[in-house]
């Protein structure tokens, strides 16, 4: 009990940090009584210029808040976005915490995407990945080790955005609609799930067939986590008010967040400046390209 408690799934961000440090060891150091053939990292994150903000979102959301706060009118219609002091403090904490994990991850994570992060787990070079998308399949490829899914701390993780829909820019929306109808059908979704793709239908994920041992790896583990998250009290109401799902300028702001969050991790800008720039540019982009006004709480 070197950590002062029994090792298990971290229940707090402090425990996650402790365990990330505990498991990080150099090649040749002892692990389970044997010298390591490679460096071992306590955790793995995707800090590159791809989707780092998805992982930052998990940290922010775990605090019960968002990047920006949606304000609705008396009828429940979105009225405005406000970047509150609470929002900025949550972002500052999230960036600081995320950066504190970097000594416990492979240097490749600084430019890595989810595929690199997942490969670290598959090869037994990392012990955990606290923010990885739920739809990624757990593969038990390391002798003597097992991989499992658990909801992120705070039960407000970014589960992945793998919806099936017709793009508004489609050149043939009617054909696209019928194709999506097929993709969303019960039969197609079962076929996708059995091949390791991201099934979306609740009735497929809950099918008793996939709870059997032979299907646990491709479908069952992922389904269990998604169902647990969806049934978490207040989760759907929380998601309903998230900025990303209410702003028609979210795509542009999302891309901006990636660049600035990555620069914060590489030391190109300070945490405080990152919070300041994300606040400033969010307001500019939303008020220029979005239909709902945004302001900063002073």
C-alpha cells in the first residue's frame, strides 16, 4: 500500500494522478518482480493538435460545469452563452491538471491522436487512459493483463461523437437520408457492432446476446459503460445544456480550442493566457458565426 490505499479504479482525480506516478517506470526498473523491457507509463493522453479538447472537456464537465454556460429564457429557449468565472476557473484547473500528467505519459502523446494513445495500451506500454473514447474496443493483448472500461471520474466523460446523420452540405440529401436509415436499422447496427464498429441503438447494445462472454470484448464492455453513463442521474439533462450541442458556431470554436490547448501543453503559451485567449476568441467566433450571443461575466 505504497499509495496509502489499495490499488483499484481511481475514484478521484487525485488518485488518478497518484497512480499515474506510481506506475511510471524506466526500462530496466522492476515491475511485478521483473525488469521492464521498455519504459512503462502510468497513463496515456492525446495531447496533440487533434482532439485534445475532448479530453479537457472530460475534466471540465467532471466539475459540473462547461466551457461556457447556456442561459435559457422563461420558455426554455436558448437565450445567450455566458463565460462565467466558474467556467474560466474550471478550464484553468483542467489545463493545469492535464499538464501535470504529462511526465507520466509517452513523449509521443504530445503529438499523438487517439490511435497512438490506444496503441500504448494494446502494447502494454501504458497502464491507463482516463479520457479515451468509450467506443474504442478493449483488446486483451498483453499476456497476464486484462483491459476494462470504466466511466470517467465524475461520470461526465466525452463518450465520442459517432452519430449517423445527413450532412446539411450533402449534394443528394434524399439518397443520403435513405442510406442513413439503413445504417441506423436494427440489422445494420447489429452487424456493425459485431465487427467492432460503434453501434448507436440502445436495443442493440442491451441485447442479451452481447452480454455473453464471447461478445463481451467487441460489444458488451462498451455497451455496459454507455448504459451506465446514460442512466447516471442528471446526465442527459446535463448534456442537453452543453455548449457543443447548442451552438451553430461550435465547429469553428472547437477547432480553435484544439490549437490553444495543445500550445498550453507544449509551453508555447501559459495556462492563464490560454484561458484568456479561449475566452476572447470564443466570444468573437460565436458572435460572428453563431445565432446565439455570447458574453463574458465580469
